[in-house]
C-alpha cells in the first residue's frame, strides 16, 4: 500500500499531509495547515507575499507532517503536489520543493489539479461519499456543478459566468465592513438577521428554465453583488440596524440559486448522492438548502468539515493516490500553471 506525502501551496495556505492506502480504503496519517495571516492586513491575498511566506514555511510544515505521521522520508513512496490552478508564484514553491525532494529520494512526483483535490476531500470523512454523485464545488476562485459518474470523470454542467461564490461572499462581506476572508463572518452575521426583511433577486434562476437552456445550470453573482451595494447605499442614508438583514438577504439569494441548480443536476442524472466541496461548502445555510431539496429526491448530501473543505494537503494526497494508482506520474519537467482544465472532463 503506497504512502504519500502531499504539498499544497496554491494560495495562502502552506499545507502538507501524509496518507496511505489503496483505492477508497485510505488512512490520513497527518495534516498540517499553516494559514498565512499577513493578507488580513490588506483585505485580500497579495501574491508576492504568499510566495515568500510559502518559502519560509514549507520545510517546517513538511517536517511536521512527517513527524505527526511518525514516518521517516524513506517510508514515503511518492510526493503529490498541487500544480494548478492558483497563484503561479505560490504553486511554484510547492512544485519545486516536491520535485527536489522526490529527485533526492528517487521517488515519483504526482501532479494534482487543485479542484480535483476538492472533489476528493469529503471522501476522507464520509466513506459513502464516493461516485456516482452530483458535485457542487464552491470556493474562492471557482464555482461549478458537475456530474461525477466515477473518480476522475467530470461532466461539467454549470459554472459561474462572473464571480465565484466565495468571491461574492468576500466582496459583500467587505461592503459590510467585515474582515477578510468574509464568508464565515458574513454567515455569522446573517444568523442574527430577520428572515424576509430584505430580499434580493435570484441570479439566473427562474421557473421557465429547461434542460438544454444555457442558463439551466450556470450561475452569476456579480449582479447580486451590485444589488447589495445599491441597497447598502440607500440603507446607510436611512440609518438604523440593517447589516444582518442585508447579509441574510444576500446569503439566501446565493444559496437558493446554488441549491436549486445542484438539485436540478441530481434529478437530471438520477444521483442518490450530492457532494459539496470548496471553502463555501462550510456554509451551514448552503448545506441546509441543498439538503432540503435533496430530501425530495431521496439523495444524501455530504460536505467536508471546515478543515477539509478549505484548502489543505489531505485532499491533494487523496487525489494524488488516485492518480498514482492509475500510473499518472509527472516528470521532473513539471511546471506550475495559473489555469488548467480539470483532467477527465467530458462534454456536458
Ligand atoms: O476552497 P478555499 O479555501 O480556497 C479556494 O480554493 O478558493 O475557499 C475559500 C473561500 C473564501 O472565499 C471564503 O470566504 C469562503 O471560502 N468561505 C465561506 C465560508 N467559509 C469559507 N463562504 C461562506 N460561508 C462560510 N462559512
Ligand atoms: Zn481551494
């Protein structure tokens, strides 16, 4: 049974993990995630600072992951590393480190697509959350709805036409003067809002849509963000306490749109499982909204815990094991890429 060391440095988390196993029978032996605090001061990720912070932390983070697993390097059979998509400078730190270490040890490097990592994340916690399933992947940089008939096979049905779901959360949180990253803060604030007091339009969601329409599965959040901004401008002038109501109104609109479109995909493909992934999968209201719709079609809904929903190396190890067992090994000419299509994509 192979034992993998994995590295994730695509954005502002330096993370390493050790995982062993075969097929869907895996054991996560350790996971270290170091979140870069420096970006909070700037209200967003500063790429150059992210790269520098990865350079400083990668050695101690990897050493700690190995120590927590009780594994010396000689017991590691392969190194899985995120090579795309993400900040190129940040990715390069992980990719270069992985290649150097793998070359020194004479073991293979496995290149992992970050989004494929998110697809595998929930399976580390829920043994039943394996394909076939409907996938809703919602992170700071990506939003997509896909059908997953088997690991490594993705039929992308819908995506965002502009802002990613997490990006929309972060931008609206900023309008509400909440700290970065805003998603969790906005969710907390929304809990104190009065339901129905402020209602925003549901972007690209209306009853007349049919399978085959280009907007049947796609979403769009930039109009919603503008609607929120205009509402805030009016409310500021009127005084009173409205921030929680705006947060709730925004969250309701975004969550209902995503949940409805995900349910459409599950119905269309007759899937009994719906899997949520990416940082926004931490959102309780989203999980609730998807679950309510899933009950009608008797589908089970799975979402990873926050530690595995946001960026982490455990999911990279899990996807890396899948790739390794298929013989997908990278050469030492492996590069990092800001954008790269998800491997195994089939036309919808
Ligand atoms: O997957 P992730 O860690 O990084 C990317 O690959 O982008 O996702 C980060 C995103 C951020 O936009 C953050 O605000 C959002 O996930 N997020 C949430 C929640 N927790 C994290 N959004 C809404 N509600 C949450 N509870
Ligand atoms: Zn991510």
